[in-house]
C-alpha cells in the first residue's frame, strides 16, 4: 500500500500527533470513548512545548464499520451505527477535538466505511488496522505485526490492559509504555485479584470458537493468533495468581533497547 503522509496528528484506533516544526509524534490506541478526554490531554502533555497557535493536523485511522452487513439498507445502517463500537468512538474523538481550545485540522479520515471491506458472506472486515510511523519524516506506512515484532513482555502488557479497568489509578487514562527520552519500555505495575484468576480458569475450559465469540467485540476481524494469545494470557494468570510475583514491591518492569533492536530487562 502507498505511504500516507502525516504532518501533525493521527487518531483511531490509533492516535498520532506530529508537530510540523519538530516532527514530534504521539501515538495511542483508543478502544473506548471513556478514555478519549483524558487520553487526548495525556498525549498533548507529552509534547507540551509546541506553538499554541499552531494548526495540528489530525489523521483518524483504524476503526471499521462493525455494525452491519453490506446488504443492509442505508436507513437500517444509520440506526445500527449506534450499536457499533467504532462509530461511538470516532464520534467522541471528533466531538472532543471540536470542544478543545487547540486548533485541529482533519487530514485523513480512514475509519468506518472508508476502512471497511466485505467478504463474500457480507461480513464487515477492516481494510487495515496497523501501521508504522517514520518519525524522521512523519510518514505512515500500513503494516501488520507478528509476535516476533512486538515489544517486550507482551503477555504482561495484555494482562495489564485487562486488569487496569478495575484499577482506579488508571480510570479513563491511556496506558503509557514507551519513554522516548530514555529509549526505555516501561510497564507500570498493575494489580489483579482472584476474580481475574477465576475468569482465566473459566476461559481455559472453553472451546476456541467460544473464546473468539466471548472475548472479542469483532470476532470475524481478529488475527489468526487471537485465541492462542487469550490462552497464553490465561495461562500466565493461572501460573502467577499473585501480581506481586510479576511486580515485586510494586515496581515497573523496565526494558532497554540494545544494538540490533532487541530489548533487555533493566
């Protein structure tokens, strides 16, 4: 696919900010309207020394029309949008940008029907859902990632995403991981209880098909390793039921990049 030029800002399900004078970039994965308000403030605070009068380019990429089949009529599709996940999320982001004091300009809107294809059975699927950002140029390249290309401690990070919903310290906030100033990958501590353990044990008893249907909001659009990743996550919780084993003294897990691009735990 062709590169998509980006200058300052990109959103949904991935959110990227780049400022024209510095080419600074802030990227986030947004999966709920509940994190948009605080999440946007978090992102702007990380690059707070920009010109307050500058026009910030906005690029929305990733959310697809997950509400209905290709054969539904327009009236039904319009009313069905309110039942989907992507529509409410995209609407919340647009409303938040509109209500903020900064100046924003939407340059890319590759979401909902613009990012949707249908298979022969009429099932909606995303055209693409991942990308990389060239920080030196601000360009975006559509991409997919296998397990070998993912950042360190993948399973712990997956568990943290789930566990943080019950942690008031992370209520409505994005989970920050990469520290650009030190080139460190920092996984802040989180806690989990026996409740998560019981859920993990119950999930492991399900069939692959049941896990896909119960654990995903878009089962038809998941990657081939979705169920495997869910089982790996559950297996970790069963083997490590006490969160203190993973985060001794409630300290973060910190990784540093070494020559060749690999990560080692500090």
